[in-house]
């Protein structure tokens, strides 16, 4: 079973990273809409500062019309307050309108980029990563990033400017009361620094655990037949409960940290406002301060409550966004398969060869030249899975590949379409190294059918025609279905337009395998790689498919992994793979007479391979 990415990160790595530096990686996505976002931020600052004018109007009203018992002045002041309130509301509404469309576009663009990168990443990457971890990055993490760009990113700036302007207004009105209000600033800042470091670790852990939980849910849904068939619903439920309990504990730790900082940020300013009220009242009573100034001062202080209290909330969302950004770019930073013709091998691979060796008759067909392969995550001192493979499949010839379980047959077939890169040596098609051909071109030359057929949530016709170019139509589809003895598709409720459902589980194993075989032959490929394509068929259907396949194999160069003697007989020659090496090559009857290992393999009905 392939390894999955560990979800628990090194805490030192998380705490050492800069949230600001991490979030700056979003700039390429933000840059196209920066004018609109900067305008929205300016509008939000203007709206917030408009709210700070209200206390000044109150001061004018208390010290002016109220003190002078002027009803007309009071009504005028009320009109000013109404207009300021409406202006503030309209400005905040404008800010939301400005950011809604561009932020949706940023999220959609990032999701599309992530999907494209996943399609281009090598098979070795997908072997390492759990699917739930990738799904959570494309859903939950991107939602967090959109929320961050919509709210915390703007309001960290807006609230910072609001607090600064408000403090200046209070100091100008009465500097002694202003110093009382500023008293909690130092402990609040220290609390925020401590909170930021601790919350970053817990936020990363929680988001990784969400990925683990997503993986379990996905596997349970896809494997529901196994769970029900073996009565394992209770054990699966226990596993799910354990993960949810772990995630709940992590979320409670997050809530505890948030409650702590919120308690500090709310309590200390409230105490400071209470102290300012007492001192201010004393000054008004002694005649050292006007009532209007005290009202304006306290109104300004109360207007700053939300900007101050929101600091903890905004910092928490910013840390979660930084973690989401980190997780997103963990995938985006992976080196994809290159579309270039040469020079795009991964680390540890052999140097890329020169393009296009002369296509002489002896080099035509499919040829393995001293090929070695070791999986990228295997220890350096481990023996290679394939070692010094030299094999030549002549043009128009079909070669059966036979070997015991774990001998490397599936791995060898995966090297031809470059699902994996050879560690050393080279593979040529008609004399041209496969690394000198772009992957897109290579995969139009080579068609594959795997032992475990994968179908998509699409129609039967769409699944089969994935193996052909866009110009293929009904004629090619019907021919491929006939070759694969998959005419059952025409009897489905909507014929070949019938939706097969997720992974094609509405069909039998043999039906899925025949559709996968039809997909491999529909494009009339020059080279065909079949990994035990008939393992799920009954003997009568197998015989019919083999009869139809003979005509296809007469016009193509084919490598066929085989376990049954009947499948071996489809091939012109047989190669025996043993211990990662080609032990013998010959016809079926020659190897039966001269090779004891081959005779032993063909003496029974071996089970289907389950290789790496």
C-alpha cells in the first residue's frame, strides 16, 4: 500500500515561519484585482473614520445646543448624526460589493490551478499523498483564504488606522485620559505575540486533521461494499469517532487560545474605559473638563471597542489563512511532469539522452535498453525493482510478460507511458527515446489498459472515447466496444449515453474491464500496453475477446502482462520476468520445454497480481 503524507508537522517548522511572508505568496493571485481591493480598503478606512466623526458631533451638541437649550440646534445635530450613520453604512456596503466578485474569481483561479497541478504531478506524488489531504486543500483551505482576503486582510488595516486616528482624537481632547486608555496597550500586544505563535501550531494541526477525516470519509464511501460485505461498519465508525474526537480536542485548544486572548483584549480596555469615566467625571465636576468633551472622549473610546476586540479574531483568521496558504503551496511547489520533450526527468533519474537516434530496422518497435528502476521513496541502498532490463518487441509483434507476484511486471509496463521515470537506461519507440518525445505526444502513441479498470462519473461513450482524439465518433466507439466484447453497453437504459456512476461501480468487474480495454484500443494506437486486461472475464467472454483482439494486435506493437496460458497464447513471444530481470525470452512452447520456472507458472491458474 502506498505511503501517505504525514499530517503532523514539526512544530518548530510551523512556529519559525513568518505568517506575513507566507501570505505574501498570494500576491500573484491578488495582483490582477489589486486596484479594486485597494479601493475597497480605502472605502473601508473612510467608512471607519466617518464613524469617528460622530463623537465630535456629540461634543458640539452637548457643549452647544444642549447647553444653550437650543432645540433647533439639537435637531440639526441629529440630522448630522443620521447622515453620518447612513454614509458609514453605504461605504461599508460599497466595500463589500467591491470585493465580492474579485475574491470569488481568486478562489476559482486558485482551485483551477490546483486541479491542473494535480493532473500534471507524477504518479509517485499521488502514491505518497492521501486523497483527503488533497481534497481539503482544494475546498476548506481555499475557503479560508477567500474569507481572509474578504475580511481580515482589509480590517487589519482598517482597524489599525481606526485605532490610530481614534487615539489621536482622544489625546487631542484630553491627554491625561488618553494615557489612561493607552495603559493596556503593552500587555495586549504581548498577549497577541504569544497567541500568534501558539495558535499557528494548533491551526496547522487542525487543518491536517480535517484532511485525515476527509480521507476516511472518502474511503468509507468508495469502499462501502467491502464495509458492508465484511460487517466492518462498527470498526469504521470507531475509526471515524477517534478522528473526530481528536479533531474536536484540537478545535477546543483553538477555542481555548482564542478565549484567552479575547478575554485579555476585552477586559483590559473595558477597565481602562471605566477608569477614564471615573477620572473624567471628577474633572467635569471640578470644572477642568467640559461635559461635551467627556461625552466625545468616551464615545470615541467606545467606538474603538470593536476594532480592539476584533484583534484576536482577526489574528486567528490570519493564522489559519497562513496555514492554508502553506498547505496550498505544498502541492503547488511540487515539481510537475514537464511537457517538454527532453530534460524533464526527476531527481535521481538518468541524464536525458540526445533526441532521435537513427530509425534503423533493428531499432524499430519497443525496446528497453539496460533499464533499471527504483521507486523515488525507496532507500538508496535498496535493490532496484527492475535491474538491467534488455528487451526488444519488434514492430507489429505482441510480447507477453510473465512472472511471479512481485516480480515487477506492472512497474515495467508503467515505464512505457512514463507514469514513472526510469532510474537508468532508456526506452525507445521506433528508435526514439521516450524522453525525447513530449508526454502528450507519447501518450497518443502508447495506449494502456490496467488490471484494475478505472471509470469516471460520465457516460459509457465518454469513458471509452477518452482513449481517442476529439474527432472520434460513433463508428470508432462501436468498433472498440466490439473488440472488447462490450456490446452490453448498447443494452443499458440509455445505451452508450448511460452514466456509469462513480468509479463505474454500477457495472460488474468484467464489464468495467471490457470498457477499459475498449478505451485502450479505440484510438488505434501504434503501441499497446495491457496489464492483465482479461483477469475479470469468464472463460467464454475471454475467448471471444481474445479472438477479436488478434485482429487489433496484428496492426500494433503490444506488451501484455499475462497470467493465464490462454492470454499468453495471444502473443507472438513471451518474456519471463524473475527477480526484476528478464530471465528468458521465447515462444510459449519453447519456454514450457526449456524453463522450469515458466512451466511452473503456467501449470496452474495464478492469482491476479497486486503489485506496488
